[in-house]
């Protein structure tokens, strides 16, 4: 809380000096917001006490620490998933509905081709080139 209050009380000039080139100058405008947001997210959102000590690392033992959600998705995909009966159809539904959708799309495409061909024939009926 003290660090967030300190960051938000800095003037622009003091913030540039405090930053010492760590982040882009354009991002300094949001420095106070990010500080206050992080404080509220950790305390009110995740329930950390105000006296908890948190370390932020970019890498650990030479390994880059990536985005938490990306790591979570990777781990989820390694789990031995099994489908519950009746819940394994594709997003288009069953095989019958896929066939119906394919027929519908082909019928629309055929109608478009017929329309374009009829337009071309109407333009070529006169048998002469316009001047």
C-alpha cells in the first residue's frame, strides 16, 4: 500500500527519474493506475493480506516465466480428458446436421453461380460491342 501511494504521489519529473529507463516513457502515464490496480487485485481480489511479501520474477533458474494462463492451458491439455456420453459432437452438431449444412452451403453456391451466369448472358445478348 505504501509503495502504491508513493508511486501515485510522484510528479512526472520524479517518475521519469524513478523509472530510470526501466519502462517506456509512454507507459509512465499509467504507472499510478497499474500500481493501484495491482494492489486492489491482490488484496481485494485474491485475498492477500497487507503484510504479505510478494516477489515478482521475470525468470527463475534461467527459465523465462511466461503468462500464467498460457501455462495453465498447456497443463490442461496434458490431462487425460474423457468425453461424457453425448457431449463429444463437434460444434456443428451430429453427422446428419453436418450433411444438411453442407447441402445448404452447396445449394447457395449453386444459386450464386447461376445468378452470375445469367447476368453475363444478359450483357452479351446484343451481339455487338458498345461504342
